[in-house]
C-alpha cells in the first residue's frame, strides 16, 4: 500500500497548502481593504498558530505600521523584521502565554481615538495568549483549561467557558483597544466557522453568559472540581458581552476550503467525495462514522472528512485526537473491510495534542506492526497512548509546524 499512503500524504498537503495564511491575508486585504487613514496610527496584532505568516504579509501590504506584535506557538517562533514575535504555550497556557497576554494589552493601552488596530487571528490563540479576568490567576485558568481538554466537551462549549474567565477573549481586545477602530481578519479552525469561537473570539461578542458556563461545567461534573475562586467569579459579576465596542470582522480561510482542495487533489480513478465537514464529537463515534461510510462504498474510493473530534482521557499515555482516531479506525476496520485501504487523520497545524506529530496514517497492517514491535495494542489504546502505538507501527504523521490551522482533516482511501 505504499502508493495509497503517498496519495493520502499528498492530499493532506493540499489541505495545508490551501490554508496558507499569507495568501489568505493577501486576498483579504484586496477584497476587504482597510480604509484610508486621514490621521492616527496603525497597530497590527497577529495571534495564533498562523500569526507569523499572516503578519509577514500584513507588513508587506499595510503602509506605515506604527507597532506590530506577534504571538504564536514555539514551533513557529522566528524573527520577523518590523514586528516583535513572542511564543506562548499550547494546548495548556503557561507563564509565556500570560506574558504574551500582558504584552498585547500593554500595546492596546497605547491606542487612542483616531488610531486603528488590525487583528490577524488564527487557531490556537486561545491558549497562546491569556489574560486572566480580574481576580483570577494563570494557575486558575490553566487548571480549568486542562480539565476542559480532558472533559470530552466540544470546542465551542470549551470556548464558552474560557471566554468568561478571560480579560481578552469574548471581545476583550475590543474593550482594551477602544476608542481605536478594530479591523479583524480571521483564519477559522472551528467547524461551522463561528467567529466567536476562533481563538475564543478576542474581537467578537462571547458565545454565552456566565450562567451558561456554570451550566456547562455542571453537565460534565466539573463544577465541584474547578478552583473555588473560579466558581465565585462565574457566579457573580458582569457578563463580558455588555457594552462591547464594535469591530469589522472578516473570515479569510476555513476547514471547508481545505476539504475542497483535498477533493481536487485526489488522482483520477477514485470515486472522491466530501462525506462530512462536521466530524465532531467523541473519537469512537467519529471512527464508526468513517467505517460505516467506507462499508457503504465499492471500488476505489477517496472519502474526505473535516472537523475536530474530542477524546475523553482515561489513561496517562501521550497522544492526540487524530492519533487516537487513526488507531480506532485501524481497530474497527479489522474484519470489516478488505485489506486494501489506508486512513489518514491530521491536524492542519502540524501538531496533535502535546506531541510532535500531526496525527496518524494507518493501514490494514498497522495492528500487526504494533504487535511485531512488542506492543500491546489494547493496553496502549486503553491508556490513551496513541503516540507510542503509532510510533511502534511507523505510522505517525509528522510534518512539523505548518504555520496555519484550519482544524483537522481526514481521508480514507481504498484501491
């Protein structure tokens, strides 16, 4: 199956290439240009995993930038002429994320009437830049975030809660930038492209209220586990949506665009189709959805999916949702599908969970390779140790940081 594996890799690369942030910003500044400035200064912020290339293009396209600040992940950290570049931490924020948050708010504190702020937002910004709400600490937010990531909640539900604990999310940047005008260009990593959820919506009204955040935490039995100070914060005080300044927000790239690029990249001879652009929820259910789609087809097929699944952590292993999904498909396909298939699941940012892999690329021999290398597949999967399992099989998808992020993509190929 080497040829199928190479096709899957090429199709994944097409998804990443279509989400190229430099091209997205260049297109956006042409179709949604900034108005001419009569006076005032221009501040440019780029926040997220695609921040560096987005800023690079903005500096090339926008004249007379007064100050420019980039906050990105460590894998994409580099020097950039004309801008200060900082790295936060992802998926769990740390002191570097808090330092980046302080730098962003300090920059916005310099703005005044007549100035403009250009915000370039991409996925990952929620953890890379944090500013705890008054009365909360970074440790409080980090504990809640870690619990959310292991809860099985979907990304929008997690962001609803995160926004209520932040001084920058859920429109927080608008409050700090006022009275300057804000123009925001967003590269979507969320399914359905809800602008409120991209990097937890720093330039958009929040998803919900504090009362809804409390209800969500109770629904997954986290209310009594989160720090007491967080419970007190959510039970009192003013919702973040009140008295929020306006902004001009433009969506410039998304998962759906990348799925179309994948479809276009499939070689002739395959029955190629986009099966779902909303593969969300628990990885077990997602794996079953993929397997049922495969069972319903005949002949050479290329089935394309996009979304962002979740994993309920029950073990102490290391991995990510794409790696676990790949293993579950490999497990479920045994005995259900003929052995002429491959399956790839990968994060378009090049990183899946707290690992250096983007995901996994499995086939009908994956389980056998794990066993031949001395691994116990059931034990590894039960411990959420998908990285170790795929490493034993030689099936890790490793790309390095891609400089973009439009959620996850999957392709099932059968010859």
